[in-house]
C-alpha cells in the first residue's frame, strides 16, 4: 500500500478550503468533484511537503459527513492508501481486526476506481483506493 491522502470532513468545500489554506502551507488545489452515489463533494489540496488532504462535504442525503459534523467526532476522518490488489489489502486489514464499513464502491473523485473503508482496532478509519491499472478480484464484503 502507498499513502494517498488524509480525509477531513467539512460543512462546505469553500469554507474548508479557506480554513485549511490559512492553517497549512497548501500550494495547489484540484477542482471540486461531486459524487452523487456517495453523496459527497470533494476537493484535494497538496501542501508544500507534497501531502494530500481531501476535503469531504455533504452533497445530498443521506451522506457519511453530516452525522460526524453534528457530533463533532471523526472530523479528521481517515487516512487513505492506494493498493494494487484491493481484495488482498482488504483481507490484510480484516485479518488485523479492522472492521469493514460498507461495500467497495466506485468513486467519482478517483475516476471510478473502487474505494472501501475500515475502522481499525486503534479506532481510526483507513480508506483503500484501488489503483487504476489493476482490479484486485471482485472485492465485496469480508464481513
């Protein structure tokens, strides 16, 4: 697995971008992407150390962001890793006691590549992002 980004939940992309830009040395931004299936709007910022941050805002209901924002929990939501073999990476996390959160699904922000989330035993979320060039099996739930 290769590190990809840190995901932050925000109430609004513009507000999140302004705040993150003021706090960290963000040097570039991607375009905003709307994902009607995942019901989120996302934008990536890259800092001077080449670390990518993903701002994730609600875009319809139900969505994975609004509840976290209302509770003030899981705002620094996840760390994401790209993997060549999604199924193998899922099995490895599951084997270490991580719990799969939902099914793998195509994400607009990643050109339709599948993503899946796991809650780790340390109580933080890892997102797996399928690499473009390979499809690691059929994916699916490991529950």
